[in-house]
């Protein structure tokens, strides 16, 4: 790759996420190797893969929680290494529910997170989603007393603060009741359809991938083993065994 | 089902339909005693030993008679002992009821009689007074006075505890340690980092829970040389507990700095804003605590404690601020907050 084209990588504002040559791990254990990933605004990418294959590690690298051993990440055209504040300003990261501060109330979490992101106010869309989740009665309770579903709702609300260009969610539908899950799917779809943002969702739910995602990527042993674009997913929807069989074949092939 | 058959059929049916939790707890206790004969034997030996001690030591009779003669003091102590736990009892009962494996049964155990179950704690006193009376250690009138004063005090304590609990909202759902604050009216229109400061304070309360303070109190009491005056012992104990509380608050602030930095890592919040917002309330509490200690030493007329207290408090505050600042810096660095992330 020439210097000029390398300099141009990831700097496009329309590109919500650009990952190049990412390598990451814990101590000497390498979890991710040579990951390249692109995501445009208006796209919903589902990240698939067996347990322990590096999905959460990849999301943690994108969220700036884990420093990669090599490689570069651009979020909304800003380099996470060179301009972390700028990159994080356009990132909506859904933290794991167990990482939420148990000794603060839901309202305090929202307020602190919004202030930490430098927002002048909490957006009306987030407040509307909060109402749609029927989360208002939980606002003044300590997070310690929340159920898994309530924690999940709070984590999602935090990730959507400040109209981010990239929303990163890890198993965000786990523990959500069907009504709330539907509300969230429709909300994310609406945001994505308006080209306002891109969604990167790590999930095991194939139904969600087939019905809501625009693209899917399979992570196996720390590498992206296979990607499906919109046409490929459309074709899989038409098959009786669909994505399940395709995943099994891809896993066996690798 | 042997235990159920041993009960009168009407009582067993009534317990199963109206008080299943009580029945399950009783059956569980019976099973535990049957499974472990050694444990049952040791409990029996302990009870027999306690009875022998009551009957064998005249001093126990004298102590009970003294408490019977000072009915107001006995009642006040009893009221205090019953009021304090009851302030949080309601929320704990609600939590345990909702988490119980019997929660789905169509039985609603009324809460107030269950809260009054706290009064069952009077049973050991009743047994002690009865035994002392039976052994001839105290007179019947003294035993009656003792039980009456303790029972009246307990009732007053239960009432006061319930009223205070309702008035102060101590039974509010949520954490047992963090106190619920009123939300700011403009929390959504002008969000602030200020609520972050409640986190280390709440963690500090968890660290300095009574169980942890009791160990320190015991250690300090054991370290006091024989012949120390009661006044001096109390001052030393209070100062040690207060200093321990301050140190625990520093430890809490340090631990929360790492947790909060990790939570806020994806936001890119500025390091200084983060550190200030997180730690100011804990540091202010420490400063107020130190000032109170020094002032109290002055007020109770202990010039040596006053002279010693100022440098000790200053040293504690300085060490605390320095350690907190270092921990915040380390936490921010580890979480990659506010600065360019280190490359490979």
C-alpha cells in the first residue's frame, strides 16, 4: 500500500469504523490477529463467533478499554491512538452490565456519562427510548438492585448518549424482555436507516442477524474467517437452513 | 415428612398454607440438627454450660438485679438495640421475601408482624431471667422488673425505628450503604459529573461497616495496658476508630478511581475533571472528620490530644490526598483516559 493511500485510510467521516492490522491479547496470549474491518454509517454489522474467540476483545479495543499490541482503529474518521478524545466523542459503547457502577442510581449514571462525554444535554431520543423501555421507575434505584434486563437497558441507553456515529454493543439483547428487545431493534434500525450511525453488535442470535443486520462477520480463533454482505444475507434468508448451515460450513472449513 | 407427621394435622396444614416460609425454616433447622449429631451435642453442651454459669456464679444474679433496679437505663439500652436494626429491617425483609424460593406461592405474609418478629430477640433475656429466678439468684419481682423494662424499651425501640425508617426513607430500595439523594431538577438538561462523588463515599461506608470496625475496636481494647483509666481508653478507642474510618475512605477512593476510570474509558473524559469530580466529596468528608476530632479533643479538655491531633490529622489528610491523586493518575493512565493511547 502506498504512503498516500495509507494516510487516507479511515479519515473519511462517512466511515463509522475502520480497523487495520489489529492484533491484541492479554499478556502473552494473542487473542486477535490481523483484523481488518470497515463499517459505513447506515450499516448494521453483526459479529458472530463461538465463545472465547475474541469478539469482546475486539469490542474492547474499539472502545479504547484495551490497548492493542499492533494496528490502527479509526472511529468516524478519527484515529483512536492519535486523537482518542475525538474518536470517543463519536463512539457509543455499551459496557457489560456487570461493569455498571452498582453504588450509583440509574439517573446518576446517565447524568455522569453524559457529562463525561461533554454533552450539553441528554438527547430527546434517549429519553424517549427510556420511556419506551419503561425504565423511568428504575431511575432512582441503585444499579446494585437492578435485574440483568434493567442493567442491559441502562447500558444501551448510555451507549446511545450524544448521537454517536458508531454504536458498539456486546450481547445487548441478553436478558431483555421481548417487548423491550423489539423496541431496541426498531430504534437501532431507525438510527441506521437514517445514516445517522452504524451499529456493531456482537451476538449469538442468528434470528437477529437474518432479520435486522446488513452485514455479518464470523470471528474464528482471533481472525475474521468469513463475511456476508447484504446480498449474501438476502440469499441466506431464502434458504431453509439459512445462516445456521452457512456458519457451520464456514466453521468446518476454517 | 416425619416432622410434619409429628405435628398436629391442623397445625401442619395451617402452617403450610399460611406460613410456608416459617414451616420451611423449621423443617430446615430440624434437618440440620439431625444430620450433624456433633453439632447438636455441642449446642446442648453450650446450653447446659450457660445454665450452670447462671446458677453457679453469684455475680450474674447481681448484674441482673442491678439492671432490674435501674429500669430506665435498661429500657433505654433495649430501645436503642431494637430501634437501630429495625430502621433497615423492612427493606431487608422485602428483599429477602422477593428473592425467596417461596416467592411464587399465593401467600402474602404480612410484613408488620414479620418486622415485629424482631421482638423474639427478647426470648434469651426471658430465659436468663427465668433461670436466675429459678436458681434463686434474683427475686421474682426483680426478674419481672427486668423483663418488663426490657420489653417496654424494645416496644419503644421498634416504634421509633419504624417511624425514623419511614421519615428518613432509610428503607428505600437499593443499596444498604449508599444513601439515596434527591435528583437534580435539571439532570437531563445540564448533566454534571457531580454525582460521581457519591460513589467513593458509598464504597467507604461498605468498607467501614460495623463488622470491620468491631475488629479494630477489639484490637485497640486488647492493646490498652492494664490500669488505663476509662476516660483515656474511650478517647484512644474513639480516635483509633475515627482514624481507621478516614483511612478506609482513602482506600475506597483509590479503588473506585480504577473502577470509574474503566467504566468511563469509552467517553474520553478529561483526567482532571474526572479526578476532581470523583474525589472531592471524600476528601471534604475526611477534612470535616479531622476538624471534628480536633475540636472535640479541645472541647472535652484534653490539651495533649489537641496538640497531638493537629499534626496527626494533617499527616492523614496529606497522605490521603497524595495517595488519591496518585491512584487517580494511575487509573486514568491504565484506562487510557484523556490522553493519547500508548502505541504498541
